[in-house]
C-alpha cells in the first residue's frame, strides 16, 4: 500500500475516535450538570397558608388558588368568634362570673342582651328561663349554669332552621343564586367568597356582574373569579342589570355549569325605583331559569338598620337566606336571633374577617360555642 495513503487512513481513524470521545465527554458533563441543577431545585408544591394570613394554596401548573374546605373554615371562624370582644360575649361572661344573682345583676344582664341586638322578645324568654333554672341549681355551680345558658342560647338561635343552600338545578339548568344588599355591607366581596366556597365543593361556577352602576364593581368581581378559575359575565358600566344577569344565566345553561352567582347593585333601600329594578332582575332571569336562592348580605354591626333593610328587600325579592358579615370585633351577635325571628329567614352564611376564605356556613351550636368562648 502507498505509505502516504496508509498514513492518511490512520489519520482519519484517529480523528473519528477523537470526535467520538469528545462527544461522549460533552454528553457526560451535560448530564452531570442537569442532575446537579435538579438536585438544587426544590419541588414546586402548593403553598399552605398559616392561620390568619391571606396567602392561599396555589396549583403549581395553573396558578389558580385552592380555596379552604368548609370544615376548616368553620373551626377557624369559631375560634375567631370565641376570641372576639362583642357585647353579648362580655355579658355572658359577666353573668357566669357572679357569686350571687340579685335583681340588679339580672337587670344589667337584660340590658346587655338588648344592647347586643338580641331583641326584647328573645331577651325576655332567655332571662326568664335562666332565672328559673339557676334558682334550682344555684349560681355557685358555674358548670351547670354554663350548661343551662348554652342550651337556652342554642334554642333561641334555632338549630331547626334549614340553612342549606338550594344549589340543585332544575331541568338540566344551573342553580341560580342572586346576592342582594346595600352599599357597604360587603356584597360583591361576599359573592367572590361564596364562589370560593362552591369551588372548594367541586362545583362549577359562573359569575354575573349585574352591579353595573358602581365603578369597578365588575372588575372587582372578575378578579375574585380569576383567582379560582371562574369566569365572569359583565357588561358596560351603566348597562341594564337585568340584561347582564340574563346573559350570565344564558351562558351558564350553554356551558352546563352547576351554579350561576349574580351580584346585583348595592342600591339604597330607600330608593323605590331602584328597588323595583332589583325585582325586575329576578323576573327577567326567571324567564329562562328559576332563582333558587336570594341571599341578603347584612353588615352585623348595623343592628336595627340592618333589620329595616331586611324587611324591604324581603318584600321586593323574596329573600331566602341571610349572610351576616363583619360578625367579629364590635359586632352585636344578637342580631342573628332578631333578624331570623323578624323575617322567618335563616342565617345561612357568616363572615368573621377580611380574609379571602373568611366565609362559612352558619351553624347554631358552633356560633353559641364561639360566643361562650368554649
């Protein structure tokens, strides 16, 4: 063989071997670096908030928040209620701390109950029963006194009322829930929080932004929906509220969602024309689907003013349930009893704070347990 060709052949063979070794080295180094980066990068998991914060768990792939479960909400809200400093809680604690109960003590206790918005009728019933029971057992037995007091409070809060939400759609249509109330009660916020409650129960939800008169109301509601992956039907500012509500239900039917939540304008209850318009929203919606729930949002701190609002809304849209917000701090817990008796309508949901999941189903025994600090 030609020496030149023989040398050239071995040069080629050597070059191929060198290329293979280089490629192998590059692959090996790349894999080592990839493994190192993977070892240093923490696994992305939903963030679980600590109690008392607004930070919510987030799905790592979608960025959508995971709302808190109903059971967890109830336990947390009960603890918060027990730690509040409302008038009724203070009055109950004062009664149980007395060594003896004379007429002045009972008069003070009765005044405390009335000032907590419990109402004259329920207050008279409670005081009469307590005086009779404690005269038998004696106030020195604080444990027995607390048992009697708790039993009678649960009775007047009325655990027999049906507090479930009617979320059963009819004829293949979604359940429709209208949320009404005056400005400042937290109505739109309540709609957003209720959407979170329903999403936590694995229900598909659609929001209808029928509050077209308040600037940014639709934007606020849309933001609440986006946080949990819920769409919002909205119109232009000043658009006909009934039209927006109708389109929301129409889309809910087309999309096959479980529940359509309609936020209505926070109209002043003294404006007759605006109240008539609220009635129109309900009538228009019911042309395509029945409205199963009309929830009235009341600010628990407003006391007697809340009762005036409740009466007028009841007459206009046939309120089926109450949502009490801001029932912490200075709120007068007795409003729960008075508004239920006044309207014959149950409190179905309760809010005790500003957190995104600070809304939970109302439960009579849990409410009383919280009031008594147990």
